[in-house]
C-alpha cells in the first residue's frame, strides 16, 4: 500500500539509509564545532570571523551538541531556525554560520548532503541603504566630537573612505597612514581577501587632523 506516493519498501529503505549514515558518523555536533573552529583558525581567518562563528556554534551546540552530526535533519534545522529569537537577518546569519559546520562535514564525508541548503531562507526586508544628508552627517560628527571623541576616527573613516563596517573594526592604527595618504586594508581583513589601498580624501584627512590632539587612535 502506498502512502503519500511511497510504499512500505520505500520507508524501510529510507530508514536503513538513515541508520547507516548514523553508523558511519559518530562525531557529535560539539566535537565537530571544535574541529571546524580549529580548521578555520589554521586557514588564517580573522579573529572577528572566528569569534562570530564560535558564538553561533555555541548557540547551536546548546541544543544539538550531544547529537551526532548525521542525525540532524532538514526538519530539525528548520524548526530550530524558526524558533530563534531576533530578526530575520539574525536568523539568516545563524543559518549561514551553521551551514559552515555542515559544509565541512560534507567535505569530510561525514554526511552525504548539507541539510542547511534545503532549509527555508528567512525573508529579509529589501530596504535601501540609508544615506545621510550633509547636515545630518555634520550633526552626527559634531556630536561625537563633543561627547565621544574616541569614536570619531571610526565614524569619519566609514563616512569618507567607503570601507565596510567590519573592515573598519579590524583596522589597526599602523594601517592608517596620513603621511603617505592612504589606508591599507590587508588581505586577511578584507571581505574579498584581497589587499586594498584606499586614498585618504581631503575631508577624511581634515577630520583626522581635528581629532589628533584628543586621541591618537589610527593616527601617525
């Protein structure tokens, strides 16, 4: 007798395949998470990336850490992702990071396919990026200069250099060279993993000069 278009034989075959996958892989989610983090560290991934991966792995391991990686199904992942608190963007980030775990398991032949690829993608709002007017940006920078001067170099670098937020957070003071007139984004700190040299524009140079007496962050 067929149910949902499947026979008892199909069900038995599916279950035996499921048991075989579990037998082949005795690695738990928690052990695999440690292995993946160490592999990414050896691959030279940034400290920021590793910290984010570790945080999201820890949240996943809190619920599935003792389970074998081969036991985790698409249904488990879909239910877990939908139950997460936070915005759709946050859930999308968890989906991407947990996907790293399963991609590694697939490459190591611990599982046949990556189940995260078959989970539902959170629908993200298609909002255009907000653009400050000149007056709004001046008000923001002037307020920061009065109340939190230490953050001004980061704000003006973001406003006038075109660097990504994550790239700015990874910058070191030695990589902002006013004398030579450029910001160096090293390959290991750039999203495309390629070294970039960003020219310091006059407006950025002037704002950095204004903050030099109050903070030596990013200045030389």
